[in-house]
C-alpha cells in the first residue's frame, strides 16, 4: 500500500510545508490510503514517478489532457507562445482567436470571457445571473461540484464526497442561505423547491453530465424538465461544462442533449492542461460584464497567452470531430470489456468513465443520484486501486472521481486496464 521510497520522503517533507502535503485535496490519497506517488512528468498516456516507475494514466490530470500528456502540437504552440513572452496584461490576438473558434461553433455561446479556472468561471457566471435577474438565490443539485466558490461548497461531490462532512467549513451562514439544493433525477422535488422560492432564484446550475460523485448520467427527460422549469420560473439555466465541455463533443453536453443553456462554464479541456476557465452565453447577459456592463470581473493573468495558445491548439485538433470518434471507440471497448462482470459496474459517456465496485454484491446499476451508490463503493475501490497502482495503472485516487481517456490511449491500453481489473476482481470479492 505504500508509495515508493522517494515519494514517501517527499510526502513527509510536503506535509511539513503544505496542508496535507498537497495543493488540491484528492491528490493526497486520503480516499484510498497510502502515499501519493510524486510524478515527475507525463508523455502520451503515461505518467512517470520520482522512483522511475511508469504508469498507464487514466486520470489525465482530472480531465484537461484530452490529447494526452505533452502532446506535440500543444507543446509546440505553447513553446512558440513562451518565446514571444508569457504574460502581457494587454489586449492580445490569442484569446480573440480562441473566442472566435468557440463562439463560431457553439451558437449559444455568443460571447465568452476567459478566466483562470473552472471555479472562477462558475463564480463569475453566478454573479452575472444575479445581476441579470435581480434575484439572489442559486439552485444547485446534490452531488454536483462547481468548484470551490463559497456558495457552491454544499453537497458538492469531488473531494467533498470523501470528506467527513458533506459541506465545507468556513462558509458564512448568509452565503449558505442563498444556495438551494435539489436532488438529481427528481422533477417533482425540483418543481416543489422552485415553487416554494418563487421569484427568488436567479439561476439553476447543473453539471448536465454529473461527473463528480462518480458518473451519474441523468435521464434526458429530467434535463429537459430542468430547462423547462428554469424558464417557467424565470431562472437562468447554467450548464457547468467544466468536465463535459469539449470532452463529450466540441459543443459539450449541450450539443449532445439539444438543450440550450443561458450561460455555460468551461475549464479543463479548454486550456489544454494550462490554467484556463471561461464563461459565456447569450450576448445580452455577457454584455453585463465589465467593462461593457456593471458586473465586475477581472484577472491579472486572465487570457494568459501561453494558456490561450495551448487551448487553441487543443480545440483546433478537436474541431473536426475525429478525436471524439476515436475516443468513443476506445470508451466502448472498455465498456464491453467490463460489462456483465459481477460486483463491478462501469458507467460511461464518451471518454469519461467511472468504475464502481461493490464487495457486498449489492445491485449497482442504474446510478443517477449519490444516494443510489453502493455504501461500500469507497472501500471497495481502495481495494482495487492499490493493486492496479502496483501493476502500473493510475486511476484517480478516489472512488468518486471519474476516469478519462485521451487520444494518446490505444486499444492495447484499454485492454490492459480491463484485464487488470478482471484479474483482480475475484481476489477483491473474497476479501
Ligand atoms: C463540473 C466542475 N465545475 C467546476 C470545477 C472547478 O474547476 P477548477 O478545479 O478548475 O477550479 C470542476 C473541477 O473539477 C468541475 O468538475
């Protein structure tokens, strides 16, 4: 269960100087136990650790690396940008090119603003929604994660899914009161909440493909009801596509589902692995943002040229759709390889997958709400995680994080993961 000796040594040092030894909680391996492997770098589908071990990576930096680690095209774009100077703090042409590419291909995103993370994108989109509506409450769904802005850290999934309490400490009560929480997969509960707070709700925000509490694909009818009810109650609809944007299709989950949100938030793939987030949507809403309008939002490092060029190179590769076709085939292969296996379920949407196991043998499909997850999902994942790690396979170190495929993965990589899991299951079941 322990990490390599260099990793252990570094983790000891890191815990002395940083909370939990990491800079984002899930990286600390709390959900699976043991010592996190300190990675020195990645290439293609592989990660390398400080002890010289190689891992076949199915976490892919939690989603941004849709083309794989150190993709040559993205690297070239970033290197060219680097040589020109890496921070300008001025108007520049690189963000314009990225903005034109996105708005030209995603018609419901008429105007877009780049920020530095998904969290910032969500925080800013909520501010726009409040300004546009003159209302203050935001409705979110249980198990959906929207980054770590205060009002969204309630029943949020991701790192909070394995935290001792479902909500973060340190939230001001008056901030918490502005957030309403509805269960996923339940039209009646949503309607009741909207009715109870008639005239108060600025926006409904949802991960259209909830992917932070395992993967909880919603019924199309439920998502359509969310859109219909938002409109009926005068609330804006925000699709948080930080994971699904440019990942499921260029147009994200909105493109797949046919539902048109008022505002969309992006992160991860949009920056090709560099720190980028964005929010965008209907022009009249985005025109509220400073300096065009009264909603203040700014950033010293926003639209950083290196990140813009890396994002542009990534999205240009994705624009003709062929990468999505390749990823769908790889995803389907993984799903075929693992379906029908007792004690294991795979949920998948394109190149996003989630492996859920239950040693208790409880039925584990279909799963659409956090409540429908097997109670032993966490423990049973940890029992798979470490033997996989020993075999050189790196999954995100938490039962509640999804896995990602990239264009650098091959059929052989998929088969390696499937076979390793199948080989482990009987042993795991016996525990
Ligand atoms: C759906 C969703 N929204 C927002 C965020 C926050 O993005 P970031 O970690 O870039 O702040 C995440 C991060 O995982 C996410 O999955």
